[in-house]
C-alpha cells in the first residue's frame, strides 16, 4: 500500500525530478525529503556532506513553497496587491561574503528552465493573472554592493536575495523594513555551523526573530555539513518554540576521503604566536606539483597572503594560474578567481 504524502511523490514536484533528469542527475533521497517539507511550508535543518546538493535541496524547496502559495491564492480568487519587486520572497544568508557570487550563480542556474513551472504552466491554460507573473530574479546585497547596485535594488527587489548577516541587519533597520519583508516566505541560512555560537551567529538569530515578526509563518532552513548536536543547532535556528515541529534532514552518503598529513621534520614546539607554518613550504610544494587544481586553506587572511607570496616566489611559472582569495581582496579580483575555478 502506498501512503499518501509518504510513498507517493507530490505531482507538483515532478518538475524538479524532470529538471534533474534533463541534466543527467538523480536527486538524492534527502533532497526530495527537503523538497516535500519545504513545499509544505515546514522549517528544518539539512545536514549533509559537502558537495551532495544541499543548496539545490533548500533552494528548489523554497521555490516549490512559493509556487504553492501563489497557486493557492489564485485558486481562492485572491489578488496580490503588492507591486512586483516590492520585496524578496526568499532570503539566502551566507556567512562568507567572498563566496556570495558563487552562491548567486548556483541559485540562478535553475530559474530559466523552471520559469514556466514557477508560473503555474502545468496547471492548465494560463489565466490573465498568471500571464503577468514575473520571471524570478536573484541578486546580491552585501558589503561589496556598490551604491548604484543598492539603488537598483530599492527600485526593484528580486524574488531571491543573497545577503550576509551584517547586510541583513542593515536592511532590517530601514524605515520601510516592514513593507520590504512583508511577502517573505522562506529564509535559508547557509553554513550554519560557521555562525552558530559566535557573535555573528547571535546577530543572525536576532535577525531571524525579527523576520518572523515581520512575516508570520516564515519558513526557516539551515544548511551544514559539520554539526555535532543537531537538536541544539535546530533550536537556535528556528527558535525553541518551533523546534518541535521542525525537521532534521540528514544525508547518509558514503564518500571516500584520502587524508595525507604533512609533518615538519624535525618536529619542534610551535611558537606561542605568529605561527605561519612556512617551514612546510617545500613539502606543500611537493603536493601541489603532483596536482592539477588545488585549494590551499589557511587560518587567517595574513597567513593566506604570506603563503601566496611564498608559493609565487618558489614557482614563478605559476604566476598566471596562482591567485589569492579572501574577503579583503578587491571584488573584481575575487570574481576573476572564482570564474577561473
């Protein structure tokens, strides 16, 4: 026997499966689980390994939720009197401003192919109101946004807005914040582990509480790959009162990891401060020589600068393919690095 809502996949979400199939993909069970819960207006926490599709799970679920709400209003004969572009439907919070542009591209990619579905084309002949449904747009609002970009946003807000905790706090302080977020349906916090139990995390929790006041019924989703106590993380995300009805969606996807540790020879005591690890440069270069594309992560921006300079000095032939990337690097240089990757 097939149980309604459990074994039977919702008909209005079949378009997401078809979109995956057109790309030669097959959605993971956890992605479909998120689509179901998000489309129904639920909140939750997605815990899955890096690279398994958490972004598409949450984003497509948010689109499905917005579509269902629009279809319900139309079937009830309700008219949305708010002008197009008066405020976002989905807010995506990223803790890493330097990677916001990459997130924006990931959110924008499915929109052209899903435009007709979002407009309700599979519901039969388009009504006059549906014919006027605007195409979904996504945009950035971060500390990198220029005055001209901020001005364009105020004239026409996108349906999907990618921002940071700091920029969201600025938007919430605007005089028209109530109107701006009145139509907000879903907020998604990426890399929740990066914010949890930090000052920026408290700032995010306050912003989420304010958004839930401005937009009652707001769905909240968090994404992470490295959380330990999922119940506490969920409660901090959605609020203690809503934690009981929210979902924790965990993906159990086996992945083979190869870890190679570089140990300095001879082993000595680390200095109390200022350790840059430069003694490991020859060993790191040996690893990079064997690879084609590599990402070298450091603990601080200063350490990234030092290592970039050291590698460039040791391998001058890599000048055109070696790049530095962190939040204080010029925006255009960061964008060119991201495009090259």
